[in-house]
């Protein structure tokens, strides 16, 4: 909710009306992708500089919301606590934002690495996964990506990593199935 709420707040603060309605279901379809995708579709007439300004405004707005409408899915903390092996994030968010969110919700202690998309292509490109693997000293064939969006599946496959999709995230189940993930779970504890 905080992601979509922050995007809606930034869009409503622009002097130009958006080219289409920007309700939650529509904005939800962009989660997992870089904000350029969303702002390019909502404001196709904007320049790159104008979209970059919207992204900067979003980052300030998003952090300013204090994640008050964000919650941890049931079973995630328990699953992470019991799950063997080294763990890292591989997210479209920047590393500092990701670290702050994990810390706020008491999850940082479960991760050996925190990797966001910092100055390199975002998912569905594999870069963030490859950086996360390098940070762990791990090989793609020894890893499993857990995600909830088609971009997660596409990035994992491009990185040579098996992928497990959650049924409780933001992804559309039909779109996820079309990407042929290796595994499905409805609770993180199922990985145990």
C-alpha cells in the first residue's frame, strides 16, 4: 500500500493530469519494475528529466510515509528464522531503502547481504541478482530466487537461478504462471 500510495501522492502533486486513471490495481501492476516504467506510461509526454524528478519526489514521499501501511506477510519472519543457508535481497529498491525497511520490521538480522538496484539495470535484467550472488560468494546454480512478480522470474532465469513464486504477493497469478516459475509457495515456511 505504501508504494502505490506514494506514487499516487506524487502523481496528484503534478500540475498535469495523468493520461489515465491511476488506481491501486493499475499501480500494483508496476511493482517489481523500475519507476520509469510507471511514470512513462502515466505521463508519456514527460521528458526523462521530468520523470527523474517524479522518481526523486517518490523516494522522498515513500520514506516519509514511514511504512505505516506496510506489513510483513504471515510466516515470513518465522520462515526466515528457520531457513538454512545464506540469504540476500535482490530488489528494485535502492540498497539503503531496502536496509531501512528490513531494519524497521526486524528482518535485517536474517540477511547476510542486502542488495538493491544501485546504478545498474533493474529487473527483469539479471544484474541485481548477479550482484547479490557475488556479495554472497555464491553461484547461480546454488541459489533460489523467491519473488512475486513476472520481473522476478525473468531476472532469475536470465541469471541462471531457479525461481520460486509466492502466491501472496503483488503478482497476477496468470502472468506469473505464463513465466513458468520452478516452484510455487503460499507461505515462506513451505521452503523449509
